[in-house]
């Protein structure tokens, strides 16, 4: 199985940068995903890492270190619409996803 | 975005009654999943399907059954609803799950309350 940890809440100011950390312990690893979920809505895909290193996608970047069981999601130039829950998910070798409990990010003006 | 619908979107039912939730997709995705989402637990996999009539259990399958008779439909049944099954239920789909990215696409969710 998977054990996935991420902080419960983070607060940041509009225009700032926030880094959401995710650590995992896994019995099998086949990729790490980040999803965004606004309150009352479905999760939507943000990023994917399967090899070590940084993946950049506009204002969002995600980093993976497989040897350390560690990932982070970096949100730059924060906007009010970025207030949401961010879910870290690990895919195992059976191609099932296990999710962390999510990090609620609040962006203040 | 994948065309995924869930019905009903909201349901209130009594303890001990059977309940069936429906997920319908128009993307011809092979894989379909049912999750439940509860505060403090995140999304937890209930059952999944890797093809018509091919299903398997997830992390929290007790008290739930599924069926998939067509590619586009995946049904989740609570055989005898309990208050602990009060939750938001999400359906998701994926393509192959075998190579590369293959992210999952989520439906809008069903809010189920068992009284």
C-alpha cells in the first residue's frame, strides 16, 4: 500500500509563491500526480512526474525525488483563483492511484 | 475534458436501503474507478474496472459492489446503506493505465447522505 503525507493547510498572499510538499512510502511506484480541486467540484489534473527532476507548466511546477519519496508542487504568481485543495497521488505498479488527504491553499489579497 | 456524468448528483436515503449510483462516460475509456472522499481521508478507491465485466476491489470495498455491462457505464451499489457511507462519491476514467501519463478524469461527484 501507500502512505502519502502532505500539509493540511497553507496560506499565501496574491502574487507570492507557495510550495506544497508531499512525501510518500510505497510498495510500488509508477508515477506521481498532482490534482487541483476547488470546493464542491471534481479534481482536475495538474501535473505528472515519473522520473526525477522538475516539470514546469506555466505558473505551476512539480518536482520528484524517487530515492527520497518526495515531491513538491510549486505555485508561482499566486492568483485568487488558485485558492483550492491540492491533491498528491501516487500510482502503483497495478496502475491504481492512492491520494493524500490534500492541502488547502488560501490566497489572500 | 472527458465527458463523464454521474447520477444522481445528490441523494438522501435511510439506513438499510440499497442505493445505486451511476457513472456514464462518452470517451470510450477502458478504465473506470469509483472513489469516496471524506474530510481528513482524501480520495479512497472503492472498486475499479479494467474492461466490460472486469472489475476488482480497491482499498475500501466492504459494503459496495459494482457492475460494468457496457464500456460507457459503471454502477456502484451500496447493498444496505449505513451512516458510515455518507460521503461524496466520485467516478473517474482513464485510457490504458499502462504507458506514460494517462491521468484520470473525474466526474462531478454524487453527495450521498444516509440518515
